[in-house]
């Protein structure tokens, strides 16, 4: 048990606040943020937009001022929409960066608190443990077996041993504690630290490039070339027919602006940022945007048991000593005082003695707090007990050794107490304490204890064994040899009630849930069977068994294994690699410093927000804010939703843009008069490309999204028939628009009426198509209209805009439109909706 010493009371809250004001926050100076003005003006930094502006200026100079002004207004409105998208993304990412800021343990007002590392100030006492990142420069006041990775500063990959002596007591911001623990007094913060002098510690979330965004930017460049070529053809054909050069040039540029999907990559970023915000509401903090794309591909989730699949609400249910297993309601705890000393003294949790409630007062690993709570119900009694003994030496718990040892001085007599995994501890013991008498720990007695561990593990009890060594043996060659075995605590950690449903959801989604734990094989199996992760003991393998397998043998067995028990962190790396070799997309959880390599190797590295170390969080792509398995499944679901929504608006934007280009191209090809004027083309772009596309980015998922198999990581965004859908639907939009225009010509309507019918057909067919894009599997008749109220609102706004330019006289003059009658609307509605109706009927009948 960590002692609360007077020298380690730390600063008071008031003094810390005063010093924070005096010395400033513990941060490296931020990079200059992008100004909102620069974001806005960046919307005009596009060659095609500049050409359009130049063309409108020329058009205005030649007397067509109304068109020129209107086109410039449309360009500005488009820029405003682009600015809103980009600015919202910047703000979302800035919020994510602040949420991902590191935390640290500090002693304030005499007890340990967890605070944001930015709030550390000079004079603070910081508690450092294996896996922690040192938050600022300091001097070690206390130290136990501490090794620090200082490669960030020195380039040396070998860990540096630390002690509280003057020569080796320095710790520096950004370095990582590899082993041991200690308490450091902070002497420099922020820009005054060594890190502040040479490096920018903060990682920039914005710097993470989405592979999908890069692919779409590449596609965008190809589409630009194609669109410009088509627009040039349309312009040249028009000029060859004797139309005005300026008019055709303006038409060609307007068509290029409307046809090029310049917002495609930007909407991907917006969609990813909005998705990340939704994930945060579901307790999953995504550190790297590309992880969102990969989440939807996940086929294997490797999860820790304790705290993730279980409640991490430990309680001791049974004690084994003196050859008997005692249920907690049937045992007198005074019966074995040595076992009490082992579990209380050999313990690293801390206690806030000012807190009266023992549950609230204890802070630390749930296993360790459970071992104390079984013996103490009052804080004062615990304090009095701990004052009798003083820790003089310790060997901290290590996930590979699975043991912890302390030397306690009590009544001028030193004694060593050890706790750890039974199978490790049994091998270190030569004696056993039975009814107060120390006897040889024979093979027969060891076998009996091992059988008891099996029996307790079968009841899903996590077993912690205790041993000790008296004064005469402490001075022997090794502290952890020739120990006296005392007994075992059986700790229950019940499964989280919601996890069983999450496991079922995984299986329905084609995702294999895997349990990885340091617990005994039987304990893991009992929990796994209860959660439906596995069905029989043959699906469980231990770390010792993994050691006997070559990498090839492990790969051949990996798909049949559901639970990995008694594994050490180095086994996790082999497990991840074996799953990946079998073409799985692996999500891996971890909390300790040794888990970092496996987390980095996994396709989706997931660290624990509550129990995770700083180094693990840095290696991860995602942090579970509640350490809950259900949150992983929720994040995978969100990943699928985001990817699905990206496909939706890609389908919508490219289909619509193709329809616009084909309308003008086919007209030019067949020597038909231009069905749309330049300003009308720009209006289509404004009315249909902006709000409806953004609204698709927040579309709710298909009800069966978690019943679909995971997609391949290398799958093209256009896979599963999306290319065909875009080409067919875009072509039909263009053809129907052109036919609508020709119908007007056939009935000898004025050119303004024909163009207004074509304009209305083009806009309405796109607004109807946006509802088709909501699902690749269900027809419009099967999708509930009001489940995306933003899309309904966006379509209503676009429809009102269309009606306004048709029926409001002032806009009629600007956009060269004509007030349509019922007969003309019948033609428009027929050609706008016929394709959507036939397609929906086909999907409905097919299903």
C-alpha cells in the first residue's frame, strides 16, 4: 500500500492556481491557427473559379450586367457554403485535439488526483508509473526500479536507469517510463523544458491524411481534365454554329464549374469529422481520421477481458488457506493475519484519508482495491494499520513476471511480502504456512493447490496468490526465492450485462470477437462461455501453449481460437500478426506500456481511456473513454455508417454532375440549341450540389448495416456496382432533361419556357435521386422519409429556390425563366420521376 507521507503532500489547489498564473500553462506554443478569413478566401483559390469570374467581368463589360452580377453572387454563395464546411471541420478537429490531450497523476492537497497535463505547474509532485509520459521536467524525490526511454531527446534507444540520487534524478517532458515508478518534483514547464527548446510535442490530428480523401482528390483531378475537355467541345460546337463567342465561353466555364465535383474531398472530411463527433458521443475518441475508414472493415476484435468485457468491479468472493476454501460470508478474516498483511502491504493503490467512504477513498487498480476492501470497511482503521509498517524496498508488478514484492519494516523487523499469479508464485515457494506452522511445500501439496486454482477458476474467479519470507531469509541471494506460500484470494469480476448483445451483434456483422486475458484458462473460458464468445474449451489457448508454436503453426490454428488466456503482452504482437496473415482486419485493445507494439501493429489500435497508459494511447488510433467492449462495436458500426454515407454522396454528386454534362454535350453533339443558359447551369450547381449532398453525410444507417459482411480494406469506393449506378443514373438524368427540352420545342413553346422545363427537370430529377441514394439495397418506398430531417429540409430549400426563380418576376429576368403552367409541369414531373419510380419498383419487386 502506498504510504501518504507528510513530505509528499504536494501543493494546495490555491497555490497551484497561483503558480499556474505566474508561470503559465504547461504547453508547447501552439502553431498559428488558420484564420477564418484565409479559409474563406481559399474557396476562391481555384483556376476554374477565376476563369468564371474573368468571364463574368468581360460579360458585364459588354453590357450584360445582370447576368454578371448574379453569377458573381452565386460564386460567393458557393464560397460561403464551402467555408462553412471547412471551418466546421477545423473546429471539430481542434476539439478532438484538446480532448486527446494527455493527463497525469499529481499529488495535491495531500492526495493523488488525475488532471490535464497542461495544468501541471512548478513545484507540483507528479506520480510516474510504467507506461506514463513524463508531463514536464522534474527531479525524482522517490524512485523504485525506474527505467525511462529518453530516445526522443538523446536518440539512444536503450532505457535509462533512474534513482533519487543527484546524478540520476532528472526526468524530462515527453520521455516515457518503461519500468518501475516514482514521484518527481516539477522544476520546468512548457517552453522552459528541454522538449520546449528542441521540439513541438503536440501531434497534429489535422496532419493525418485520409487515404479515401487522397483517392478522391486524384479522381477529382482526372474528372477535371475530362470535364474541361467536354466543356471545350460544347463551347467550340456552339461557336461553329454561329453563337456569340463570349456567350459560349461563359457557358463552357459555367458548365465546368457545375460539372467538376470540387467539393467531393471536402465533404469526405466533413463526413469523417461529423462521424468522429458522433463516435465521441458513444464514448470512442478517434485520434486518427484514417482509422474511421478502416473501422468499417474490421473482421476481428481482440479485446482485453478485465474492464472491457467485464465490469472491472472486483470483489473478493473466496479465500483459500490452511487447506480450506472459505466463502467470504463464512470466514473470519482474523484467522490468517499473514494473508492480510500480504494483500494490504503488497499493494500499490493510494488512499485519500480525508474521504470517509472507503470505496471513494481508494484509488488504483481494481484488483488491489478489492484486496483492501475485503479487510477494511473504514478509512481510519486502514490508516492506523498502515502506520505500523514502512516499505523499505519493492519490486513493482510486471506483466511478464506477473508478480509484485515489497519489504516491510514493522516493529524493527523486516519481512518480504509477495503476491501474483498462482502458477508463477507456486514455483517460487519452497514452504507452505498451514495452521500457523511453516512446512515443506511438497509436490503433493503443490498439486493440491493447483487443483484448487482450477476449481476456483472454473467458477470464473480470478486467483491471486500470496507468499512471504521472514527476516532471516530476506538477506538471501534473491528476494523472490525460497518463499513461504500462504493462500489465494478468489476475485469475481462479473461480465458487463450489455456485452452479450454486443458479441451477438459482432457475429451477425461477420466480425469475430476474441478475448485476450492474463487470467487463468478456466476463468477466461467461464466468462467467454457466458458471453457466447466460445462454446468449448478447445477454443481456448494459453500463453505457454503459444510459446510452443511456431509462427506458421499459430497462423494455421488462429481462426479456430476464440480465447487467449495467460498471455503476456509480447504474445499479443504474434496474435495480431497471425490474424493479419489470414487476411483479417484486426482491432486490438490494450492498456499497458508493453501492449503498444501490438496496438501499433493492429489495423485499428484501441487504448483504454480509463486504465490505459500514455504510451499506449499514443500508439493507438482510437481511445475507449469508458473501457467498454460495447463501445468498440458501436465505433465499428459508426465506421460502417460513415463509409456508407460517403458512398451515398459520391453516388449522388457524380450522377448529378454527369447528368448536367451529358445534357449539354448531347445537345452539342446533335446540334440542338443550348437547353440551359450559363446562369441556369450555375443555379443547378447551387441548388443541388450543396445542402442535399451535405445532408447525406449525416444520413442514418440502413437498418441492416450490421448484418452485412465486413468489406475488404483494399476495396474501391466504387466497388459493388457503384460505378454502374452512377453512369446509368447520370445518363438517364441527362437524357430525360434533354427530352423535356425537346418536348417544349415540339409543342412550339418559347425558348425561355423550354429552358425552364429543362432546368426544372434537371433540378427535380436530382432532388428525387438524392432520396434514392440513401440506400443501395432499399427502394424509396422502403425508406422512411423523415428519418433524415436535414435532407428533407435541404430538398425543400432547393425546391423553394427553384420555384422562386420561376415565379418571382425579378428573378425571372435574372435567370431567364418562364412561369410554367400545369401542362408544362406535368411534362417536368413525368420526366423527373419516371426513372426513380421504375428503379424503385424494380428494387422493391427484387427484394
